[in-house]
């Protein structure tokens, strides 16, 4: 889901609901999280504070290592 949000931002989106533009091209982006699901994810991450930030950094590091 974070990838959906990142792609939406990279394509010029400026709010969470902009992930909807990814849903217009399922052949390109595949399944895309719904707006309520993205909102719940952001709420959960915000409530988790430093723990969520550390997990996100670790995942990003692992992906960069693979690439």
C-alpha cells in the first residue's frame, strides 16, 4: 500500500485519494488499495510512531539492497 501512495505522489498526487488514478490502469499497476484502506494504513502508521518509521526504513533498505 505504501507503494501505491508513493506512485500516486510520483505521478503528481497531493492527497491520499489520488491513489485512485492508479486504479484507472490495472494492467500497469495491478491491484491498488482502496481509499479507506489507505487511510487506515496511514492512521495505523501515525499511531505507531517510531516503530513504524523504523520498519519502513528497514523495508526500504532491504529493497534497495536487492535492486
